[in-house]
């Protein structure tokens, strides 16, 4: 067994009992990352030579927002022969960002898909055309600071969506050309943004979400 795997907690319960703030970061090789990805209960990322581990828990609001956005994307990209909708269990690999491997809350893959295959049975999507994240207190800094610059490097990506789980705020980033992005922030429930010419109303994403409740600090 790898010394990294031996040192790492592999269950959500073990992660929750650590004294260190989450996410935990462990220096590791990519081979060790894939071993952890097979063994751990939670979803782990790999970035700049580190395994990044956080509890695979979603608050009710986080799950509701992600499910709704996933639903609308399925309606827009309804042709199952042309597109595949990915959830948070589908990793994305970004070779131009140091072979970073992230698990977005959702994605849209245009078929035929292209993969990064570490070895048989271990692979990640290379070319999503849409990725989205639901921001939570424990993930906001890393989602915006680490993941976003990498997501913008994905070949062929067209839309990046960040939906805030603590307030009404949706960041919609739409590619305009090489290294050019139109970034729009929506904070009103009555407005909408468009993907492939189809509207998604901001208020629909937040239907039933109660911002009066204390903000969940556990993240996903």
C-alpha cells in the first residue's frame, strides 16, 4: 500500500474527525491519486501534485440547486446521441493545467467524448462544453481561485457556471474566442441567462431555497 494512502483518511467519518481544516491536501503522485480515487468514499481532486480531499456531503440547498441546473441542462442538451450529462462523480482532466483532475458539480459532454485514460477503467473527460459548480463556504475560494483558471483552459469549453449557494448570485462565463470570455453576474431572480439560445431563469434555480437558515459550513 502506498504511504500516501496509508496516511490518508479514506472515509467521510475519518475526514470529519481530523483536526485540520478541510479540504485536506496531501503531496502525491498521479498514480497515488488514482489509487485514492478508487479507495476513498469521497470525491478527491488532483492539482499541482496534491490530492485534495473534502467530505462528499451536500447540504439540502446545494443538492437542490445542482439538481435543478442539471435538469435544465438535460432539457437543453436533450439529444442523448449527441450529448452526455455528467454529475459530480464524473472527473474532468485538464492537461494544460498540470493535468489537474477536478470533479465539477455537473458537466455536458459533446459526443463522441474524448478521455484521458490513466489506465484501463480509470479515465476522466477531456472536453466538456459546459461545467458548473455550486459555491459553498468550504469550496468557494478554491472553486474560484484554483478551478476556474483551469476550467477556462479546457479545449472546446463554451460555458462555465458558478451558482452561489448562500445568496442569489450566478456567474455565467461564455467563451467569445481564444482566451476571451464574456462574464456576467446575475443577482435578480426575475432575469435569465441563455445557453444555446435557451433561457434558464435565475429564480427557478433557487426555488425553495431558504437563505434565512444558517449557512452550511460543511460544503459539499
